[in-house]
């Protein structure tokens, strides 16, 4: 985490995060919102963006007062579900939701409920999330993760938002939708199995202080992230037959997920923590050398 040593530094960094978030959201809404349903003269995509920010900021107020991150993931889930429901309703003002809209919306609901419940139970078992230890001590500083969660939800959901809120008739389901569903199922399965394997591993008292190198974790050091990337890539496939023009910018969603997990907040942070814990352990070094960070090798080294 970035160290912030004074209220002025807190305010400066928070202002930068908020400004960058609003710029990115504005650019995306401008690019993909032209062909969406309009409500009171405004694009449904803009309403979805406003919900993403509004819900996070509303939750930030009591969270900062209580200095707690316990409901951070639940609020993220609530935002996903709210945006799914609203975008479906907005699109229905043009015509009834298509089968494609219902499928991608259901996929998001299933993913969101599973992941948020998993993260919620994990943080309540441990009592806290170490990522927030420094941030939650200052209300201004604590606004940063809530704002970033708003951006994360919006960019992650943008494919579904555009599909659901399109004005006019949607094309029939085709081969690309079948490919997308297949990729989503594979990704969801990998993520769910990996999370369950790690939960079971960590629950064993004999495994305290150890790293998991069994199951899917024997083939990838971060199989849960591989599943996450695959399932959102699968959802992206649903847009191939119905996106036109600038709507194709919505495909930033799986690219954003990949970059976020491999370059920013996922693998880099966890690998750094792992090296701090076990970097001097020859067995961990062997595991690290023989096991790819994300994509498994076809022929795993022994």
C-alpha cells in the first residue's frame, strides 16, 4: 500500500484517484453509451456508472465511521446485483430482455453471490483484511478503496451493461455465445474449485504457515485468478454478435481484469508477500520455479 503520512497527502492522493476514476468512467460512457436506452435524456450506461460510484460512497460513510472493512465485499456484490437489475430494466423500456441479456445477467448474479459470500466469510473468519489496515485509519484515505471498487465494478460489468441496455432488437444467439458460455463455465469452475481447495488447506492446523501446492495449485500459483480472467473473457464473447462501432470498447472488461490481477493488485502483491514469508525456503523456491504464476504448462516439471 502507498504510505500517506499527512492529511494533505491523504487528500492529494484521494483527489487523484477520484479524478482519474471519473475521467475513465466519462470516457467509457461517452464511447459505449450512444446506442443505449435513454432515460430522461441520459444514457442508461451513465445511470449504471452513477450507481457504481453512489453505492460505494454511501457505504464509505458508515464504514469510515466504524473503521471497518467487513462489509466491503458485500457492498461490491450489492452493486453488481443492482447494476444487473437496473440495466435489464432499462433495456426493457425499449423491448423485452432477450435470451442473451438474461443469460449474461444470470452468469453475473451466480458469480457475484459465490465470490462475495466466499470473501465475506473469509474476512469474518480472519477478523480483518490486511489491505485496509492503514487505509481505514483515515476517512479521506479510506475513500480510495471504495472509489476504486466503483471503478472495478463498472469496468468489469461494462460488457453486460452495454448488452442489457442496448436500444432495439438483439440478434439471435449464435456460435460466439456458445463459446462464451463454455469459457465462462470453465473459468467459474476453476475459480470455485481453487478457492475451495485453499479454504480446506488453510483450515487444517498442520498447514498453518505453509503455502498450498496441491490440487489446481500444483499447476498454477494463482488458479483462482486464472478462473476469474477466463469467466469474464467468456462474458466478453457474448458481445461479439451484438456490438457495433464504439460499443466494442466494452471489451476492455476482460483486458482490465487481466491487467488488474497480473500487474496491479493481484499476483504482484501476493507474490511479494509469499517471497517475504518463504523466499529463503528451498522447497518454496522449487515450487515457484516449477509452477507458472497463472497459465499451467502442458507438461509440468517434476
